[in-house]
C-alpha cells in the first residue's frame, strides 16, 4: 500500500501496521515514503521546515570506511528519480579505496535528507556482497563462480544480494528473481532431497536428462549415497556424452570437499575415458579453498555463505556545502572533495 512521504513526527505516530501484514520487510512504497529512515532525519526535516530552511541547497558526499567494489548505484538512482537531486557516482562495479568519495549528491536538503539511511544501507550491503563475490572470482581465476547464497539471508534481500554478487563478477546466481533483475537466467541443478526421495542417483540423473530442456546443463550431485568417485562413474556411464559434469558437495561431517577428493574423482573419470565431464564444487567455499580446489582440478564453484555473509562496507554521508558555503564538521575538510572518477548519473 502506498504511503505518503513522512515529513513530521505526527506522521510517524499515525503510521500504523496492519495486523494482516505477513512479512516484516519494507515494500518499495515504504522505502520511497521514508518509512525505513532513522527517525532523527524526520525530526531534522521538521526543525528545518519550522525555520523555513528545508529548501537549503546542499552538497553531500559519501565515502566508505574500507576499500571494496561499489554496488547499489542503480537503486540509489531509482530512489531519487523524479526529485530535484543531482547525483555523481563511481560507475557500478568500480573498485574504490578507503575514504574515497564514491558518490556526490546535490539538491535541496528536504529532497535528500530523508533518504540518507536508505541510500547508505543500499550501498553498504550491496558493496559488501559485491566485494566478497569479487574475491571468490579472483580465487577461481578463469573458472566460473555461481552465487548460491539466497538461503542464508532474508528472502526480501536475497535478490539484492545475488544481483550484487553478479556486479562483483559472479558468473551466475541461483535465486530466480536475483538473476532476472540482473538480466540473466537462474542457474542450479537439483538438491539432495530429490535423490533421497527417489533413492538412486542414476535414476534421478536419467530422469533429469529425459525431462529437462536441452539448455539445462546435465550436472549431477554424486555424494548422496556412495563414494563420490564410484557414483561419478555410474552417472557418467549412464548419461555418456550428454553429461556435462558432476557436483561435489560432501558435508563437513565427512570431511567436506578436499583437493585430494577432487584429484581422485578427476583421475578416475579420465581413466574411464570421461575427459569431458566437469567437476563442480560447492559447500562452505571461501577464496583460499577455491584456489586450492581449482589447482586440484575443480572446474566451477558454487559459493554461498562467503558472499551472503559478507559484512557491509560502512558508508558515511557528510554535508560539504550548505547554501553555497563550504562546511564540514570537526575532523573533516570543508568543501567538495575532488574525484575525477565520478560521473553524472542523475
């Protein structure tokens, strides 16, 4: 339900929550209406309005506390679209240094102040996820990395996270909406559940091959029932040339996926003539492990919690010009901070 833009404490008090509301996540209308802002920005607007200063022109700059990769720019643009606000930003997907100005906003304070909480949160979370995805991709080298992190975060932000991972360099994402928002198709095979229900890996593999569309890669889990190498050979024999690859997702209770396991499975597949079968690895992956598994012979990686659990990169917004005069709080330099990498985006 669309709500009126919140500009006073009376509106805050009048905001009621329907008892029929099913989820605690904010709607697009609530974000645009200011309902996700910190309440002190509403108090600020009310004070400035009382003093007839709400339309004071300001320039605000945003900088990060640590280096990383910028994501979330498009959502910030959408947040301010239609308002009297101009934005300059590093392009989405750009690397940045700690304390570098990554975005500059200019306009009347009452057009941008209410959204400081939202825009900082958008950039902080998205940049944290994108930065983690970049680290995973760097460790994998030329081999593909897919984001499987949707199950580790609230469903309301899962698409945001997976889109940020794609900005960071991930080659694909399993969350349907996350992939679609980035202009891609979702990727993934099937979970252990189907094997446990059917009771036989080969039967599942053959059924998958029979009913899935031609563009769905024939990639089969091989760690549900038997030794991974043995099961990989059974599946390879059953599907032959149509088998694209096998997936190793051995749980930590069995030692997880190790370089030694990857080497053995690769060797046994090659010895049996299945050189075309790729090895896809998932389960508790992080850059150092990805690098070791890539050297051992893994061909692709599904990364979940390393990306989804990445900490946000703290972002700070400072007013640097007020009413045409250079200003800054103590400890900061007044006036616009030069950065020729910024581009006009709104």
